[in-house]
C-alpha cells in the first residue's frame, strides 16, 4: 500500500497542474495579505478562495486523474493485491498530495500572517475540504464509466455544493418563512460541507453581523466545544462516507 | 464705600457663623447622625476615615458633608444610605456601600428629594440598588462619582444615576458599571450629560425617556446589555459620544424611537450589532459620524422621515444601511462609503454615480433572519451584483446621489 501511495503522490506532485495550483494559491494568499491593510480582511478574501477554488480544483483534478490512470489501475488489479488496498491508496495519494498543495499554498502564508485559532482553523478546514472533494470525485468517477460524463457529473456536483444548494436553501427559507427555522438551519447546513465550513470560519471571524438573533443561535451551537466537535465530525463523515461507498463499488466493478 | 464695608462685614459674619464639625473615632462626634443633628445651615461636617453604620442619614439642613480618605457609609443591605431633603447640600468624598434593595421604595446610595443646587461629587458607590437618585431636582451637579454594582438580573438592580422629573441637571465625569441602566433620564429637561463612562450595565448604558432639550456630549458607552436608548423626546443633542461593542439581538449602539428635531454629530459607532436603529424619528440631522465594523451601520425603518444623513463615514460594516419598506423620506447625501465602486471623472472628489447603501441580501435578511446562514456565500454576492444593475427589491429612493471618493477624517 505504501508503495502505491508513494508512487501516486510523486506522480501527482510532479504534475504541472498541481504545481500551477500550488503556485496560484501561494501567490494569491501572499498578495492578499500584503495588499490588505489588516490581516483579518485578508483572511476574508482568502475564505472565498478556499470555498470556491479548492473544491473545484480538487473535484475536477481527481476525477480526471482517476480516469487517466484507468490503465494503471487495471495493471495493479492484475497483480496479487486487494482491490480495496489499490482504491484506498489511490485516494490517499490524491488527498495527500492536494492537501500538501493546499498547505503550501495557503496554510503556510496564513500561519505566517495570522498564527492564531482562526488561521489554524482555516488551514484545517481547507485541508478537510480538499479531502472531501477528492472523495466525492472518486465516487463520481467510479459510478460513471464514460470519462466525459464523469467529468460533467463532477462539475455539476461542484456547482450544486457551491451555488445550487444555497439557492435551494433560500427558496426553502421563503417557502417556510412562517416557521421558526433557525434550529433546522443548523441541521440543513450539515448537508453541505462548503456551507458548514463557511459558517464555522465566519463565526470565529466576522462575528458582528452574525450576532443577530439567528447569529446568536448559530453561535450557541457552533461556538461551543461540542458544536465544533460535532461539525468537524460531520466534515469527517463527509470525507469517509463517499470513500467507503466508492470502495464498495470498486470492489464489485467490472473493469 | 459703604456697601463694600457692609459686604465685608457680612462676609466675616458668615465666616464666623459657619463652623466645622469633625466626626471620627477620636473626635467630639463619634457618629455622623449626631453631628448632623447639631449642625446649622452653612456648616461643614468633616468625616474622618472609618466604617459607619448609621442606617439612613437624612440631611435636612443646607450643609457640606465631606469625607476625608473615603469614610465608608454602610447601608447593611437594609437601608438607604443618604437622603437629602435640603437645598444646596454638598456630599463629597464618601464610599457608600450595601444599600438595601426595594423596588417599592427605590432605596439608593444617595437620594435627593425635590431639592435645588445639590452637589454630589467624588464619591465611590459600591453594591447599591439605585446609585444616585434625583427626584424632582433642579440645577444639581453630579460629578466624578464612581458607581459599581454587581447584580446579574434586571429586577435585582437599580439604575446608576437616576433622574426623574428634573431640570437643569449636570451629570459630569461619572463612571458607572454593573447597574440596570447606567444613566436614566425620565421627564428631565435642559440638562447636560458630559464625559461619563457607562460600561457593562445590564440593560442600557443611557436610557432617555420624555426628556426634552438635553445634550449628551463626549460620553463613552461600551458593552452594555442593550446599548443606549433615546425615546419619545425632542431637541436632543448628541455630540462626540462613543458607542462601542454593544452585542446581541436587540442591542443597538443607539436606539432612537420617536425622536424629533435632534442632532447627532461627531459620534463614533464601533463594533455594534447595529450602530443606530431608528423608528418613528423625524427631522434629525446626522453629520460627521463614524460607523465602523458594525453588523448594520444604520437600521432606518420606513416610519422615519426628514432624516438628513450627511458627511458620515461608513467603513467596514457588514451592511451599511438596512430598511424594512420601500418608502424613503430621508436624504443620504455626501457620505463616504467604503463599498462604493463608482468613479469620479471630473475629479471633484464626488462620485459620478449614486451609491445604494441597501444591499439585496440585507433586505432578504431583514425579511427572513435565518437567511443569515448564507452570509458571504457565493449566491448572495451574485444576488447583490444583479440587484445593483437592476434594482427591484431594494428601495429606489434610498441612495446617496453624491457619494464621496475619500473619507472625511
């Protein structure tokens, strides 16, 4: 298993796209911190990058990578190796290398300019998001045989998680405006890792607007230790569940 | 020459008459009540350091009551400490602790009953129910007192400086913490509140009701349960105050309800959930205020009219202005908005396109608070951008026609 992970990782880290991705993240985060007059404003701009770019790159790159290494996977399957091991090492290699890319690109500048709880949280959440979207991408890739269709599904999934879901939430909010939805919203936010990450970071950063009545309810939940633990638990579930489902699927798949 | 001699004689006469009565463990008078009983109008009662438990001290003559090194007057959690029932009394330099608690009698550290020209200065009040209570006073000076209470609940706590039905009061340089309302004004006219600090009070830092033609200047209100509230008054002048860190729903830097003909100039609103909340206000001039890092800079309800908002700075607020209807009878001209994205072709420092401070998302949140969940999400910024191009939900009239390109100060 170690050998496969090592191979996958070295393959990805030498990939030009990942290098460009790392470099892009590094340049944006450094320039954001040096352009803005205060660091917390810089963090806010970075937040948009983390919530939009990181999932997009993770999901599309991983899908394409899985399709492109179809022959490599077939080769490995013909060896005396368990399918589960092959699939999990592929996941570990992808998730690991994209996390490293994120850590170098965003994590290091953030920890340099803002070495506090928010900085650590942002780095942690960014890495978690990378892992989650690699997992989702692999599920999408294993479910569809056709490459073009698979990539389309990946893009749609990204679109769903970053825009459509919020639109649906807004629609629901107006449909059920007569009901007290504050607490239900906490549950709903767990259905989208991007929303959950955004709220987690914002509640530790831009408290002023979130401190209205609704904000107070969110703060009561997300601000406490248990709330934080639960939300991180949910994010972990979001990364483990797709991996588990895709592994099961891969085990039975006719390659 | 004759009148002059007369005045001099008069002066010596009073000089001779005004005696000083010393109170202390090693003095003639062992307790203050005895000295008060024997003092005559114009006398000074000097109280040495010590711990005095004398139930309620009632001052019925026009005298000066002065403490040396803050003698402690203890109400033993049962009594009101000082009652003033004479004109021109001076209370200076005491430490007043543990008044009784009674909502029926409003027990206080110091209470003034229907009197004129009373001076209360340099006192320390700790753990009193009401701190300094003035009912029906005229021309009293409350200066440089330090009031601290430690109750947690509104019912168990009175107001710091409470003025009821008074006129020409001067409240200057006091520090008030932990009371229900820091300073409370009801039916008080022609008075000034100057350089006070009101921090961490349970309800309001300053509570103002039916009090006309008053001014409050250069006060600091910080971290109070619900900020500052000014209601049902006209002719209020609010200059150079600082409203800071009033957090929570229903907490406002400054709440204005049914205020008319007033001025809000040069104030600073920092880190409040809402900087100013206005309801039913009219004819108010707002100039040169700074709104910085608030959740909402101003919440101005559609029931307000003739509010002139000019030359203010709006910096780093999540929402600059929000409102609840489409009717706008107010003007917002010549302000600086940090979110303004327009241009200035003729370089006269005034932006060429109007700025609309109300964003679509703020209207959505106003109608549907749980939508706060989507704060800073991609879809809301998308909605805001479309709304800017084609306004449909946001009120058409609420705009700054001459937004400034640079901040004022």
